[in-house]
C-alpha cells in the first residue's frame, strides 16, 4: 500500500513557522503577565496582613507577660502588700502614656 500525497501543502510547512507552538507560547506569556499584575500583588498584601496580625498578637502577649513579670518583680522587692506594686507599675504606665500622648501629632500639625 503506497500512500499518495496530494498537491496540497499545509500552511505551517509553507511558511516554516509552527503556529500551534507560537499560539501556546503567546497564551502562556499572556497568562504570566496577567498573573504578575494581579495575583502576585494580592499574595504580597495577604502575606503582610497575616504576618502583621501574627506580630500584633505576639506583641500583645509579650506585653501582658512583661507586665505580669514586672508586677511580680516589684512585689518581691518593694515593701508592703501587692497593691503597692500595682500602684508603682500603674504610675509607670501612666507616665509612659502621658509622654507618648504629648509626642502625638495633632490633625492640624503638618508633621
């Protein structure tokens, strides 16, 4: 059985170009461009939000544990009952809060 070829030559072999491969490459480039402009920035924002929340939760936990440790430390070395330790730590936090409040920028201040 001999195969018979017709005189018709395909368009891809005429021009020497591989249209299916070029089309697939073009689609892949387009999808890559769209992904780089949409999904990657969203991934970065989500990563910042997740790590920011994690840092905030850990920061609050550390602050609470530090406060407990400070009250216990002051209670051991300050004469009197535990109320004096609470009073001293409360005064300390109040002074730090007043200092930070004085350093805030008001809404009309261009700082």
